[in-house]
C-alpha cells in the first residue's frame, strides 16, 4: 500500500512538471510570436507596414502609429494607468494637450492622452492610447510634428475605435 | 547796497560746494563729485523730493494674475482695468505672454498684425516663431482672444508691474539736477577763467546725467502707456524635458526618441 502511494506521488509530481513545461512552452511560443495580436483599421492617409507583426502605420509626411503590448503589472484598471501615464510624462516636462477616454466599436474602454514636447527643433505630439486587456496593456502610440499630426488627428481617433484584440 | 564781486577763491569754493551738492543728489560719493580745487567744504544737498503717498508700493512688483488669463473673462477684464495707468494714479506696466500652436503661423501672424494696427498698436519684433506686440491697453484682451481662437493655447500669463515709484524717483532726480544746472549757469556770469572751466566740466557731467535720466523716464513712461504682448508659436522649452524614473517599468519606456528608434 505504501509503495502504491509513493508511486502515485511520483506520478503526480511528474505530471506537474510536464504541465509546467507545457505552460512554459506556450509562453515562449507566445513571446516568439510577438504576444497578443490586434486588429486596427488603417487611419485615413496612413499606410501599413505589412512585415511588422504588430500594427504599424505611417503617413507620407512621417506621422507614425504603432501598437505594442506591455504587462499589466501590478494589475490595475484603465483609470489607474491613464493617470500614472499622465503624471509621469508631465513630470518629465511633456505638456498634456488633450486627454479623452472612449469606447471602441466592440465596447473596449480606452484612454488617449496627447502630449506636446520639443523634438529636433520642432514641437511634436506624442499620443498614447491605453487599453487594459487582462494581464496585458495594449498601447497605441502615435507621434509626429505638431502641424502634421493635427491634420491626421481626427483620422487617428476614428481608427482607435476599430481597435480590438484578435482571438 | 551794491553787491560786491566775490574773490576767485570764494567762487571756487562755491563751485566746489555746488559740485558736492550735485554728487549728493546723484548718489555719488563726495570724493568723486567734488571739483578739484584748493578747498573743499561740505555742502548741504538739496532735500530729495519725497515720493507721494501713492508711491509707497514696491517697484517692480510682479502681480501675475493667472486666473485673469485662464478663461475667466471677468477676471481678465478686471486685471486689465487694474493695469490701466490712469486708474488710481498708478503707473502699471502690463506684460502678457501666450504660447499658441497654430497650423499656419504665417497667416495668424499677418491677421494679428493687421488687427493690431487697426487698434492703434504696432509690432516690436516679428520672427517665424515669435511676435512681440505693443498693444493699447484696452485692446489687450481682444488681441489675446483673437490669438487663442486661432489655435491651441499652451500657456498664458499676464503680469502687471507697478512702476509708479520708479517714475516718481526719476522725475524727482531730474528736477533736482535741472535746478542745480540752473544755479551753475548763474555762477558762470561772475567766474574767472579757472572757475569757469571747472564749472563747465561739472555742467557737462550734469547734462549727461540729465539726458540719461530723461531717457530712462521716457522709457518708463512709454512702458506703461502700451501693454507688451509676447506671442510664441513654438513650445520650445527643451530644458524642461528631464528623466524621471517611474516605479512602473513600462512608463519608463515612454519616450519620443525610443518610439522613433523602435518604430
């Protein structure tokens, strides 16, 4: 009887190790594939970089938009991260120009904050849009010289509404 | 009784005494103000003109009234009314600055200057990124509103500097020096050659000081007649961008240079 218990315990431990290995393999695969994937319509006037895994777009005059992922750690809500981001960039000297929270077409909550900063002798806009997706944060980042950015700002805001994580 | 002509040594003493008085009035050390001569005696300087009671406020007192420019029209109108030089006999200089981002700065610059000229003002400095305007006080609010409507206002400020005391002091010094100059002219009538040369030297110095004071007074009075509005189309305070470490790792990666490099 004792022998059976020992065998059962060893078997259970082995199973745990196997599951741990499987989980690690999944995590590695996920990382290798670039993490979660997103769908985002190209804003009007932008073209998409086809070879980039995450959505990335650019206008003829150099306004850029891309999506990327960060860990939602410590796990927090959208309002927390939007506030933390604003405070951090303002502390750095960025000028908060505009902040807006919205819902996407699929009902996902997001917040966009536009900051103005000097860069290379010009005033630039850096716009950060945050979505909370469970353990991850999805960031849509757009940047460009002020006058060029303002021309495409409405198109960007419209495109953000199409954002959704791919299953 | 016939007035007697003073001996030359007595006239020299009088000239030296007057020179000391000039130095005292101008705030110059007696050793520097005295005319070279055989005898130097202390002289009583003309009593400085006391500033009027209204001039007791400290000069260069910045009275930034942020609420006045941050959207409250009543506060702004009140601040500008207070800044009017004729209100309460105060001489107040108004300096407003605005940083506004516009898509077409050249167009905004042109329309701003046109409306400014129509209001009786004129541009002091015109560059691609900045406009310095001399604006009649009643038109300041209109000019700022027009600029704000043309784009996105990033910063606004309004500063009032009370220059009453400075102007009163300049006027008093000027009056005092002119009186001394008039008295020196009287001495020239009876002076011999040596004394005349010394008095003329003193008068030349005095004239130079009078001109300088008159110039300062003109500048101070002009500064309170018109408001100065500084318009910048560029938010260019690069020194304000600093590295601040956040406890949240991903926030430390939010940076324009990193964004462009990783794109």
